[in-house]
C-alpha cells in the first residue's frame, strides 16, 4: 500500500513516494510519504517505510527491506524550519534516513533516523539502528542495538551487542578473511534482487493507480 | 482492519472494538475484539491489537501505537469465570491491558497483558512489557524486557535491560534534570496526535461500514 | 493473503501454499510459496511465512503462528542443485524449516531456517531461532537468540539469553517440576486452536478463490 503523508507543523509538504519501476512493494507492505526507493529493491510483507515525520527516507539501488522491517525518523522540520541535528548529509543532500546500495535490512530490523547505512552493509535480523552512522561493508549480526554511534567501515558487530558509546564502536572487530559471514551479504542481495524481479513480473508492472 | 472476536471457552461474549471517532487506525493495522481506544490515537501500519484472549485492552487518550506494535493478553476468563491473576484494577475497573493517557508505544513494541502502563510513559522501540505495571512518566529505552515487575513512577530503564526481579525494578534510576530523554515523550505525543488528525482528515472520517 | 512464489536461480519451481482446511490465515497475514500448514493452526495478523528462498517451510498440526511472526529460510537450491547444509531431515523428508506439532511461536518471533523445532515446544515472544535445532518440550523464554546450536529435549532458556555455542546449549537447565512455565504451552495451544476454529467459522470456510 503506497500513500501520501499529511500536513502537520513538522511537515509543510505532502509527498508521494518515489519508487523506481524495477522495485517491488508487496501489497501487505506500507510505504508512506517522502520516501525514495531506488532500483531492484524488494519490500517484503509487513514492512513499513513511513516518511511522515523525519524526511526524506532514501534506499539505494539493489538494497532490500525484509519482512516486518520498520523505517521511520525523528522530525526534520518544525514550523517550516529545518531541524539540522536530525539530518545527515550524504553527497551534498540531506536525509533523515540514507541507506546506500546493496544494503540488506533483514527481517524485523528497525532503522530509526537520523541514520546512515553505507553501501554493502548487512543489518542482521531484529537489529535496531537509531541516531547512528554505519560505514561500508559492515556486518551487524542479529539482535544488536546501535544508538548514537558511528561505526567505521568493514566492522562486524557480534550478535546481541548493545553499542551506545563511541569508544565501544571504535573497538568493534574488523572483518577478517576468516570471518564466517564475510561474504554473506552478496548472496542476500542476489536473492532479494532476483525476488523483486520475479514478483514484479508475476504480478505485472505496478499500475500507476496503485500510487494513490 | 477492524473486526469482532469469536466465542471460545475463554471468551463468552463477542465484542466489536470501541474506537473514538478522533482516532485513526491504518488500513494495514488490525484491531480485534474487546478493545477500547480513546481519543486522538494513531494506530500505525502493521500494529495488531487483539482483544480475543485477555480482555479488555484499553488505550487512553492521546497515546500512540506505532508500526509493528503487538498488544495481546493472557486469558482473563475460563468457562465463564474470571481469572483474577491476569487482571489489573485501575479506577475500579478491571483490565487485561490498561495503557493510560499520552503513552507512547514505539515501533515494534510488545505489550503482553496482564499489563498496566500509566500516563506519560514512553515505551521505547522493540521493548517487551509482560505481566508488569509501569508507573507514570517513565522512560523505557529501546530493547528492554520487563517481566513480572512493578516499575515505580518516573524511572528510566537503560537500553537493552532485562528486568525480571522486583529488586532490580526498585533500583532503576530516577529521571533527573540532566537525563537526555527527559522531555522526549511530550514531542512524540505531539507528533502522533497530529498525524492521527491529519490521516483522519485525509482519508475522510472512518465510515461505519469499516466496523465489520 | 496467500500467494505463489516465483522462479529464480534458487527456486526452480512455483508452489502454492498447502493449507489444511481447518487452519485459519488472517487476511492481514502473508503466506507465500512452498509452505505446508497442518491442521488447526492460527496464523495471526502481521505474520509472514515466506517459502520463496529456503523450501519447504512446514508447520505441524495444532501449532500456532502469532502476530508479527516471520518465518523464512536460507536457500536450499542453487541452479537446480540442492544445498544440503541448509536442509534438515525429519522423518526422512528434507525441510528448510520444520516446526512440529503443538508448537507455539509467540508474538514477534522469528524462525530463520535452517531450523527444526520439535513437538510441544514454546518459543517465547520476540525470540529468534536461526540455524538451530530445538528439541521436544522446551520452553524458550522471551527475547532469546539461538544461532547455530542444538537444544536437547525439555530444556528451558532464560529470558534474554544469547546461545551461540553448543557448550552453552548443552548447559541449559532442564525443566523441573517447580519451573513456573512448565505447563504453559498446553494452555497456549488450547487458546490458539480454539481461536483458529472460531475465526474459521465466523468468516466461513476459506474460499478456493482466496488461493490466488
């Protein structure tokens, strides 16, 4: 279900999600408001991407939003004025949530902006990323909580970790050749982009009328 | 989607949810059975409020039920007899779940009755409250588990805490002037009540026929 | 919503879910692809059972799939060849996910295959079971993470545990006579099979046309 957001004192404009025609949104997923979805993305059942408070929410090409994922963000505007602390700048544009290319958001993940997740990172099942920036090529194992931290590139976060201080973030282990989940994200991206293509073809191209 | 519950040996009556006309239930949220929703509540996509086992489930005015939240409760009746251990009494009425006024149930929270959450409390993302009573003005940070405890008023629970003994509950820190999330719930309530109003206006008043 | 999966290089056939007529799938739940659901199962709102990567996903008689549960699995086939490491054999058949009889998958649980959960086990709210085998009659309390382990029969896993080594799994406590949740699953199964029956009768038998 794809809908516009609504006018409030923290949102002075109404937006329709911008969704590349190669991206598949399941009918039991919800995408609302100022959301930009790139190419070849699978948005699975029960996912909610809600761009009606912090805006915009951006997902790059070949990423995936798996079952039950929630993406939302703290307010980025109050009475027409920008709330800078809740925005990240990437490539000279400002975002409430910026998810790069080939990023996997596994089942039941939550991304709560302000957040950046850079390219080729795997966010493991049930993990929460809040007020944080995650580098390129990281592997966040299942059940982690990241709050208020910056994760350097190519780090791994052990399952169930709670990372709330920058010192803890800086001490996370680097991904080494013998790390078992080193290449996993590549396979997850392949599976999800293939499924997006398959479901789009099976259901026919998303009709314009579905964009309410 | 708003539906009645069904007759079973633990539910001797069929109820239609009672929803104030100022409250907005997203079409991809589910509200079933003996549920009472007060004024100005936003029930977001993928939330499930299911009053078919423990009953009733009550949510007070100006509270919010965010994306993917689940509210359910242990049985409160067996073969027509009340199961007192699974009921809380608030203002001389019995409830399986009682959520007060201006309470935020953040994304992917679970409230599993018997539970009381008193006014002005923030239940952080992904937290679980089970068989517990939470006081006024608390801040439960993300990813907590509360089981079988009573939380005094104005306490904060650090992210990722597991609170299973009353001794641990009693030792939780009080909210102080320098606590960063001290006033956060006020803003969350403002955002969500504004969105409820906006979505109701945008979609037109909920037609009676939607109450199946 | 009940749908077929799609052809990909990890899925050489298209399957319609096989659902016993005594099983109830809520209209806001999603069941896709090579999924086998036995008798008297309640699939609650916001559950997603997606048999389009690892296949098949099997749920035995009298089990339950509660609100917001996600069931999915790692690929079991690549270019027409079986991926044995992602399959478990039960009763001489191979499965990506095998859930036995009278198993409860409580609210917001995630089962990510390869996984086996044997009969009469309770998987507590918000727990994640990934690449693991769980024995008969276990009680997984809420908020646990199991990864890459085999849990012997009749063990209990304390709330919030992270079990990632076989040594930890082997040391889990056995269920004793004085364990408070010893008989809980029996009640949960009774409640859920009763609700499945009630909702089926209330909505009429699932019409063939719902199987798209």
